[in-house]
C-alpha cells in the first residue's frame, strides 16, 4: 500500500488531487450487505427476461456506435416521470454520478463554486475536485434539517455557481420541502445559480412528499436528477438521468463524451422502463421494511431519523465504530458515514431487515 502511494506520488499528478482518497464504500462478501443503499431485491424474472431479449437484439448492432441521442430512452424516461415532460427535457448518463459530473463540467469548473449542505452525499466534494470546482460545505441545523431562510442566506453569502440539494438527503434520509428549493432558486437569481435537486431516492418518499419536478416550469436553471440504481433495482446497469429545460441538455451535450451511453446500457434501461410496474412493486415492500427499522431502532433505545428513502440514519450509540464491527461479525454490513455516534443502514428484504434488527438487539443486550 505504502509502495503504491510512493509510486502515485512520483507521478505528475495534479497538485489538488495529491493526498485525496477515492470513493470507496467497502464491497465485502457478507451475507447481509446493507451499506450502499442498493435495492437488495433481486431483479424480477419477467424484467430479467425482457432485458436479456432487448440486449440480445442490441448485440447484433454492436459493430456500430449507439444512438448518441438515446431518443427512445429519453422518451420512455419522460413518460415515466410525467409532469408534462417530453424527451427534450430529459438527459441520461452512466449513473447519476455521471449526471452530476456533467453538470459540474458544464456549469462549474475553475473559478466557480459548488455549494451544498453537509452532511450530504459523499461524492459531491469528489465531483467538485475532479472538475476543479471550489467546494463550499454549507451548514444544516443541529438536527440536520435545513430551513428555507438558512439555505437562502447561505446562497446569498457564498454566491455559488451551482447548488446541490439532496432530497431525500443521503445520509440523513429526510426530504426537503419545496419551499427550500424555491428559496434557494430565488436567492441564486442574482448570480444565475444552477440549482440541482438530487432525487436519487424520490420513489421511496412518504405519500404527499413533493418532488421538485413540479417546480421545473418557468425555472430554466433548475435541474432534477434521478437514477435507476435505487427504486428500479438497476445499480449494476449504471443509468442516471435528469429533467430540466431543454437548453440544459444542450449545455451538457458540450461536455459529454461521444456515445457515452452504450447500446447495452440503453437496451437494458429501455427494457426495465417498459416493465417498471414489476420493478417498482418492490418499492412498497422496502418502505415497509424502512418503517420497521425506524420502529425497531426506537424500541431498542436508539435514535433513528425520519426517513423518506430506502435507508435509515440512526444515532444514540456511544461507540458507533464498535457497533459497526460487531454487526459485521454477524455478517451484517452497514455504513459508517463518519459522523460520530451514527450509522446508516439500507432497508433490505424482510429477511435482511430481520437479520439486522436481531443482530443489533443481541449486541445491545451484550449477549
Ligand atoms: C444522493 C445520491 N445521489 C446519487 C447517487 C449515485 O447513484 P448512481 O450513480 O448509481 O445513479 C447516490 C448513490 O448512492 C446517492 O446516494
């Protein structure tokens, strides 16, 4: 490891990348992996068959570059989102991580600033550094909430070129009100701030939680980012997308790599979208398990945050690292997000949730 580091340091690496750590959520071979907020339900058989058929068809044309405009996929994504959106409002990339990177390539960059409100998704600072965008860590209240007044004041203070609002927020799990999004957008009017609402977990929200899709009309600098990695159980396919004014898609066309979405990716996503009913059927079950975790943690004397996502952030442990290790010894992998006294657990299948709660109860009882 030290030898690798010495070799890395000997390379003419960009100065601002020296000493940085790459994204690295542990990928361990454990019985119950609940650490990266995947959808742990297997791909349903009818969706599997549809993907295989669509990809088999696409394989005959792999000698050619894929449709650079992925028109059919943008049409299906628009139909899925609704809200009067058309293909011209949609854009897709290899996961919403690439979506966010393309947004920063187009609207961030040297001399420009990204503001977000921590704790939030750990990739945001890495995406900022990779695109040479200055990263400003805005503040939240002690309970990790964010009021419209505080968010707007921080926008006026920092004058960011781009704001990332994560809703529901990773790792804390709670969604932001529409009033926060509109307050941030209005506060950024003077600086022409681009406001991105990262809704990677939107499908898991409690009924009645608003999506920023309803706010797109008349807001040309608002972008709503989504993914098929979570609710659609397609993390391995790498398909993220955004909805925005058509000119935002034109802006990212300037920075995307040619043919960035492979024919295999497009075929997989199309087949999945055409079977969205089957895939999304598991969302309800995951929400039940999520609420069961909140209930179970409360019963065990821990402090779970309210969650609109497929994971639960919880505190109330004196030694969260010790708890993380003890759970791992039982074959249950959760996420230590680096906030003392807190851990984050993904809501899995009923059996996985039971394994997590049983292990936790055993550890807490000292058995
Ligand atoms: C808030 C948030 N946004 C974006 C992503 C990226 O997801 P993907 O690149 O798989 O679409 C994640 C993944 O965990 C996330 O938690």
